[in-house]
C-alpha cells in the first residue's frame, strides 16, 4: 500500500453534520473527493439536499442531504440509517454542527446556555453513540469531532465563555470515547481549528484584526479548504494508529 493510498476513502460512507456550508461543506467535499459517499445533515433539510446535489455533480459520488437535529437522539439514529441505506454501512462520522453566542457571562441567557451545550456537547455525544451502534458490528469506524482552539484559550476581544467551555468538553469527550471504543476498532479524534473565514466568522472585521489575525504567528486566517485535509487524515487509514488525538490547526495562534 502506497502512502497516498492510505487517504483513499473509496467504498466508504460518511456523515457530515452541519455540512451544507462553511467548514462542514469543505469537509464533505474533501471526503467525497477522496472517494467517500456522503450524507450531509443539518436542521435546514432543504439546504442540505441542495448541497448534496451540488456535491454529487462535482465529485460523481453518491450523496444525500437530510434534515438532522443533533440534539434529538431519534434524528441522529435516522441520519445513521440514511447513511447505511446509501452505502451499506457507516465508516466515518464528522461531528461539525455547532452553535455559538458572543456575550459576557453575566449576560448569557438560560436558553443560550442550553442551546450551546446541547448542540456542541450533547449533539456530539448523541451522534457519536448513534454512529457507534452501526460501527461496532463492523469492527471499525472513524469519528472526527470538530473542536476549536477555543477549547484551549480564551478568545479576545469577543466574549464567549459557554462556547469555549463546550469545545473543551468536546476535546475531553473525544479522549473518553476513544478509550471506550478502541476495543471495537472505532477511532475517535478531533480537529481544533483557529480562525477560519466562513459565513459565521467576521475575520475581515478591522476591529478584530489585532487579536484575531496579528496575534497569530502566520498573521492570517484560514480558508475552510485548509482545515479539510486534517479531517481527511483522521477519517482515513492514514491515521490508523491515532485515537484520542486533538489536532490544532490555527496558524500557530495557541503557541504564543
């Protein structure tokens, strides 16, 4: 087996949550370009279906777009069933769906607290459990959680204490599930991006440049396509001896 062939996902099926735009769409595209059939799931089912159709046209892979609420265990199970129907099994899960509110701790509402924790932590947990139930009988699988450098730092100047705490929880949940499911051949890893240009991240805002851009050694933000290869690494056999790892991809932001 050549080194490049270890990244090949031909014959495998993946789910990407929150996969119809931004980072999630870049992850779905990267997996499809590597050969995987892909299910895109998000609360916006119509947007997921449109993204899946476009992805199929671009890559020639089988795709499906579905409505998915990662906070609902039944919806998570339905997503896994859709992947099994599409490809005959589930090989890869990318837990990308997330929520964030920028507010100081004293201004965070009870509803915002529940939304962030239920989505970012509970959603990762429920989707991972649903995926594991399909992966355990097969004796293999890869779960890639999308954490954040915010799980290791306190971002400035915006205040987002609950988001930061949720991503720290994702990193530790990754390690916990990796230990628990290693005996079943399931690897669980996480990618922790830094600042990335997406619809949800105002990286071009001049008022944020000093803390978001200039404080990073590389002095720039990333594009979603720059994070996707790290997800592919964990999704594929290229990372066959990696589990419980958190790979930070942040332009060096967290080293200073």
